[in-house]
C-alpha cells in the first residue's frame, strides 16, 4: 500500500472526522439491531461516539472502542487505513474535532445518508419511467404506409 498523505487543514480534518463516523455507521451489523433499538439509533450512536472520544487519547483506540460498542461487523472503509498513515498530530486533531462537534458531525452523516437514499430512490424511479417509455416506444412502429400501433 502506498503512503497517502492528507494535508493538515481544518477542512480536511472535518472531512476525515465525518468519513470516520460514516465508516463506522456503514459497518454496523444491522442483524443485531432490533426495532426498538433502531428507533433511537442516532441518539445512541451520538452518545457512544462522545463517550468513546472522551475516554481515549488515540484515534485508533477511539475507532476500536466505538466499533465494539456499536456492533460493527468490519472496519474495511478506506478512511481507516488512510488515517493510520497520518501523523499523530493529524489524528489528534480529528479526535479533538469529534469530541467537540459530535452532534454536528452525526447530523451531517445522517443528512448525507438521507440524501444518498433519496438519490438512490430517485434514480430507481427514473429507471422505471425510462423502461415504461421504452415499452411504449416498442408499441409504435413506423412503416411506409404510416404508423402501426401494437396494443
């Protein structure tokens, strides 16, 4: 694996913090989340992020703790290996931001998730409409004598 250096600036630190939380969210084992727990999952997630961030001084340890608390299946998201290659100063900045802006980060991850779901839904609807139009177009044929409509 080649080294991947992330420039240390506020925007990159924020983006890495959001991607970290998103990576953990994406790895949750939903088979272990019952309906009652799912109802308050975002509050639980925010609280566990805050608790894990406040009780460790290491980015890697934070990720491990939170993954364990949230029943994460795997930490295969690329952000974890990218951050592992960064300086301790950068990792500390990410962890500090997660501690200080937990609610905002969780909200941003939640909004990004909802926007992604809406886009996927919209794309599926668009594909369905396209298939319907293609079917309608198959019913109309142009011949030398005129238009033939198959119904």
